[in-house]
C-alpha cells in the first residue's frame, strides 16, 4: 500500500500570497488531519476531515482552511501569508477515530 | 487546557545502554497515547502506542508504560543502537470522536558510540 503522499515537497512564497497544499491519504483511509511543525511550537493540530466533513479544528486563524474530496484527498489553503507561517505542514491519515495516524513527508513552506 | 509535557528535551546515552523519555498529560479524558520517531528531514513514524485500558506494551527493544492515575506515560528503549538517534515525540488523544493529538515538545536522543 502506498503511504500518505503530500505535494509539493517544497514551496517558497512571499508575504500576502496564498498557497494550497495537497494530501493523498493511504488507500481506504477516510480521516485526514493536518499539523504544523515549527522548531519553536512543535507539532500543532490544524484540522481534521472525515468523509468530507471537518471534525475538529485547532487554534489557528481563519486564514488557514481546508477541505476534503469524495476520494478522501485533502487540501489545505493558507491565505494572506505571513512570515510566521513558514513551517513544515504535515498531513496524516487514519482508518478511523482514535486509530493509528500515519504521516506524510510534509510540505516545507517558506514565506519571504 | 490540553497539554502534554515531555522530558528531557535532549538525552545522550552510550550505545547499548537504555533510554527513558517521560510525558505527562493534562486531559483525563485522553485514552490513546502514541509515540513517534522523527529522523532529520523525514516524516514522523509511529513506533509504538498504548491505550488507556493497558498499563504496559512492549515491542522488541521498545516499551511504553502508562500510569492513568498520575497521568504519566513513558517510552523505554533498551540496548540502544546508533539508528535510534532521532527526535521522539509523545502524544495524547483529546477525545474519541476525532484524531486530534496533542504532542509533546520532543526529545532529541543521541546515541554515543
């Protein structure tokens, strides 16, 4: 089985721009979660989707949004980028709730 | 609020010795506790997990213990090897209806040859 796939691997943007990141979960997994990883704040939960519905949301501003498609693939969008948005964005998939979470390799976003 | 504290932040052990990393969680409703290993530039990988109805779980050289009363859980690695060098993260679930995990701040484990 293929693992969690995230694209692109690297992104460089400037302040004020917007960005869309993509995640394809493990086949059969319907839950997709997004996390932000930074050296200072560690791994922080952004949101989770299950069957195209947002199940939970972390403490991030409204500039961070996401969605999930009928094939379980998910995208997250960050609008009006700020320097502090520079981070590794990790996607994780799971077969259900309170089950093992498998991470993708992440998208490294740099905001200049 | 929900919080997971992890100690130590760095740990250096001699090859062959044991390593122990400890975490404390705040939400008494947490019932799932995974541990992830992240090598430099790579994805976090699940190495072991434990649920609240179990006190201990072992997988070869790795073991996890859970004390629900004290809200502590620990990772034990025995007979450490150079390939164990990585950052280790503990995490705790927040509720059974989602997959939201609260992560500890990580432990950089260095195995000295």
